[in-house]
C-alpha cells in the first residue's frame, strides 16, 4: 500500500515510505487530526522502524514541521514457563518486539488495514495534488465510530495472538490522542498462518509489557543539544500509581514525559527549549527563527483506560498495570532478544514484573519542584530513561483472551502562548524568576517561564480525561460533519480561484463553509477570510497584489443543535477536520514579467514563457536577487515531473533557458522555480 496524494515538493513533505530494516513489513499512518503517528504491522513501533531518524512520529501539532517526539516503543511477552512445538521447555520464556529488535522469528504479522469514515479530499494547487499526504484507506466505512481506525493482527511464537484497533478522532476537542484497544488471545498459533500448533496449551503467569521512549521535540534537537534527540534529558512521571500525585486524574493511570533540563546547555534555562539562536542542521530550523519562542512545550504520554481483571472478568482492574516503572533506554536488556537464553530471559522476566517503583521524575528531583529543578534527568546513563508498563500475571486457557485499552496523547501550551511566553523570556535575558503575564480564557495570569511550561501537564491530563470519557461512552462523542471531497485553488494575475465539492445529501447537516488563509508559511496564523452558504461551491480570493506563499484550508460547519456538549466537548457547531482539506504547497499570485516596467532589478521573478502556446520549444527567463542554488522543473498536470531545466548554482541577475518539449504530448504543463526559500510556479501550453 502506498500513500495517496503524494506531495511532490520536499519542503512540504510530511510523510515517508517505510525504509530500513522494517521495509518488508507494512505500515499505516493515522494523520486525520492534530496528532499524527505511524504504526507497523509487527504490532509495535520500534526505533527507526519506519525512518532512519530516532525522533520520528507522534507529531503534535502536526501542522507545524518537525514536531516529532517518539523514539521507540516495545512490546514484550513473558511466561513463567513455555513448551514449544518441539517439546523444549523454557522457564521463563520472553520474546521481544522493540525497542530495537524487529521481532522477526517471534512476531508474525497477519493483517493490517486502514479504515476511514470517508475518502480523502482531492486537494490541488495549480492542478497539482497539494494536500497533506494521507495513507490511502483500505476500506471506507461511513459508520466507523472514529474518523480513522487501524486494525492489526499479529501471531507470536508462544501461541498468543494480539489484535489491536487504533482509533483517531476528528472532533477538534479529541483529535490529539489515539486510543488503542489490545486483545490478547491464546490461539495456539505460533507462526503467520491460521492453524493452531499448540491448541491445548495453557498460558500461565502471562505478562504483557510495553516501553515508551520519548524525546521532545525533534525541531529543537541540535539547538539545545544532539543528545536530546534520543531522550537523554527526558523527564518521566506517572499518575494513578498510588505512589505520588494523580494531577487531578481519576479512574486512569499512566506515564507522561517532557523536555527536561539538559545540563550541557548553559546559555540559558532550556526547559521548554526556547529558540534564541537556531542551529539549522538537517533543516530543522530556519536562520531567522530567533524570536525566542518555546520549541518543546509538549507533554506526551500514555493512559490506561481499561485492563481486564481476568479472562472471565472484563471489569477494569485498577491494580493493572502491575508494573509501572522505568528502564534505562540503553540498558543491556533493551538490545536484541535471545528467546533461547534462559539466563537473559530470567532477567527480562524479572524486570517485566518488577511492580510499581519510585517515579523517575522524583528520583531526579525529590522535591517535585520540576519548574526550578536543575538536576540531570539522565541520572548518569548514556541514553536517558524509558517508561515501563507491565500487565499481569494472567492465565489463559485455550481460546481465552484479555483486553487492555490505552490512549496515547500529546498536549501542552498553545502555539501562540509558546511563542509569546518564549519571546518575553528572551526579552528578559533569560530571567527565570520574573513572571510573564499571559491571558487564558479571558483571565490574565502571571507565571515564570518554567511555570508556564509545566502547565502543559494539566493540559495533558485533560486530554486523557477526554479519552477516558470517549471510551466510556462507547466512542459516542459528537461527530464532525463530512469534509469537502475536493478543494482546488487556481491562481492567476488577479487572484486565486477557489472551488470545492460537497455531497448535496450532506448539505442539510451543515450551516455552510469557512475558508481560512495564512501568509508566509504553512504553520503561520490562519484567518477566516470567507463564509459560504451550504449550496455554494466557489469563491475568488484577491489578496494584495504581489503577495506570495498563501496556505488555505476549508471546513464544513455543523449545526449547533447537533452537538449537545457531551463527552468533554463544548456545545456549539463543530467544524469538519481541517487536515483533510488543507493545502501544504504555497499558492503564489502570478507576478509581473521581467520585461514589464514594474519589474525592479534585484528581486525574485519567474517570467511568462515565450512563446505560449508553443511547439516544440519555448523560452523561460527568471531573475535572482542574489547568487545561490536554483531548481527549475517542469511538471504535467498529474504532478509527474517531466524535465529538470536547472539544478545548479547561479549568480544574481537574469537568466534564460530554452525548454525543448518535442518528446512530450500536447497539454498544460507547469514550471516551478525554487531558489532558497522562494518558490514560484507558472503554466504553459504545448500545442502540437
């Protein structure tokens, strides 16, 4: 399965195909809300399982670049004793899937599919597909309780089959978490088939163990320090474990993490990762990103929403997970598993059932004053710490199963708050004692920079409370209206023609549409620029002449009476999900020809080709304000690149290139010029 609507332009590329050791396995993305993450058919998302970077996935807010906070996950299964198909007994038996090992030979993917409530929207700019890249659904189910859902089934070498259903929601008050329902069944199937080889086995003293390794956040990795990219400075805390504060939660228990102090960074206090002087390595930050904004204000974690008491008792057991602890991320146990080494497996099994231990964050800072802590979160390790979550012991007769439900979410300060508070902190020359005023919900508060960062913990707890309410309701949260099925933008000299498509049958469920626009970057502030009636399907936007780099999204707006304010959702109209009708490629107004009297030397221009229409060749001219690398490409209307006319360094000034198209068919083509962070596209017609 390949992604649909693949964005051609690397600057806007948000998702990549599987690569590396796990390329033989399937993968799917959940990217229909503000939290985007990938999932592997092997049952867990190991380190570098999809891409070569350690920090990859768990992106929030995903509209902004490089918001990745995930390093690795693992799923281990342990038994006090196990007899395999050859009659060999192991006591204990432990099999690994992650955080490093692939699980090959122990975990056997059987099925993986992505189900969506409706198809993706066809989003185009200049006729080229330019929407957020979504993984093409395997099935469409209008009655799906969530916006999207991944179903995954995996057999294991010990005869325990795992099924997981991963739900993502479009409701904007519930779109920053994913809920995973795990069902573990004693099937006796020990390979990738459907026939039980151990049909009569009893799985006794069964433990299921998860690890989560967070590193928040990828964009600030090289600015604060490379080691932050593997979680060296990550702080891990818990709630609902009966050991420390619950932070206002009830009925749930779990772990959460944030970007802690990195002692090697001494320029200013790095809690929240303020960006004063950006390190532009790997293109994670731009040189002009010097406002001081907070770059890592995120809190990420997991919450256990339910765990069966036993196979015959589906009531929630608050004693599960029985193990809530932490493990050194580079601990020897986290290397590749040897499922035949009983000495090593005994150490692993002991860790899986080690119980609820002291919390990592309080081992680092016993006072609990994390806003003012200067202690080292790594505690002398080379890789920092990962969360440890173990369920068990369970005993499963043939055919019996247990269910575990967890939510994984990310939250924190709003982006605007992170920008303004970070800017104020820089203006105060890094003063960690002076308070910063900021208004939330109409009330002004004054907190220090670090106190503001730590309020993200409360936001995450509210996120988990919403996930719990959603699960308890049977996923009956107020639903969003369907999104437009198409969103097309076609610029010309006068403005931008905008069209969209919507099913007439759904018009009764909406009050109309709202079009939002940002200027300069995809993650700039968006402003409502037009409200349309339910029956409208087009509009013409006329921004200021000479402007460039506009981004748009459109939403259908539901009726207020269709949202009763239940399940942690404020009452009022709910919009459709913006991520399905969002442009990721900039829309530029066509600007004047180089020969036009309005052209000013020393500016960036792409001229109209001449002649146009043409056959078989045409001339293209452009102007550069300074020397630099230039890319001039030609695409057909499907987005397929048909020619590269320039890919080299050029001096400042005007340049002339002839495009020979004798080998191409008649039709409309687009030519695109990229120079630094400047981009412009024009149309031309080949007429034979």
